[in-house]
């Protein structure tokens, strides 16, 4: 492990010294659907800012609990497969993080 940074109580970053390039892991625990819209927006804004600071030449994996219930039904645009359970909640469409390319 090269470094780690507990950004907040919901976001932790870890940098591993791997070959041929470093591996960055962003571990998250997103606000639940009972959280306010402002809390959710702040979380995703913070996550996007952290991701944007990652060097483009390094690998970055964003993982964790996004508190989305994807429910039943195939939705190709979101990459959701047909085998979920229950009904989708409003957080299902909030998790898109930009993969900016220079």
C-alpha cells in the first residue's frame, strides 16, 4: 500500500503500488434513500472531485455500497441486468460518475 486517505465517513481512497501502473481504489458508502437530496448531491460531487484528481495514467476502481435498489427488468442504458429483486429506488440513477478522457 502506497497511501490511504479517509476522505469522509463515506469515502476512502487507497493507492496500491502495482505494476505496470499504480492502482487507486475509491471505497464508498453512499447516502441511503432516506437522506436528503443535498446530502446525496454533496456525496456525488465529492466523489466526482476525487475521481477527477486521480492521474489518468493510473487505474482507478470505484467500489462499495451505492445504496441503489436496481429492481427487476433489463435497462441497457444504465448497464442493469434483468435479475434484480424488488422495485428500483430513486438512487438507482444517481450513481453515474464521469469517466473524463483527456
